[in-house]
């Protein structure tokens, strides 16, 4: 599977994607191991910039809610998160999301299935 970007180019690497289990949790263990600082956040969850992700996979085992998948392994029910990650990381230009590089306290909102 490849992702096409607005300029029509395909991604050469298999980037990682943050999916549904992150919603309302926002554990940031994954953020601190990312060598290219490609994580972004809004009030609800984290996102990975697929244009910046180098596909190293360092983030995946760090996620306590198992929300991170390689592009090729995103479960079918969460495929819409592929486009959402792209859109939300591009939203940093307009202030919709912000880049995150440091560990923060998790959100642990009502939709979060893991507590502490």
C-alpha cells in the first residue's frame, strides 16, 4: 500500500500511522523515541506526518494502547486515519495541530481504554 500526497507523488517509505486507540489517551512515549520529530497533536490525539516519517518503527512498540501501525498494516476499520494523519499534520501550518517532541502527561479522557 502506498499513500498519495496532494502533489501526486507516492511515499517511498512505509510511514507509520496513529489510529483510533490514541483518541482521548495521548500517551507520548512514542514521541520521545522518534528520530525525526514527526509527531503532531491536537486536543484529542497524536498524529504522524507521513511526509516526514522515515518508517523506522521506533514509535510502535512504545505505544501502550497499540494505536500505531505501519501504513501497510493499518486495520481496514481504521484506514480513514491514514488520510487524517496527513490532513492533521498539514494543519500545523494553520495552527490546527502543533509539533510535539517531549513527553507529556497522557490525556486519559473518557474514550481512552487504558488507564495509567
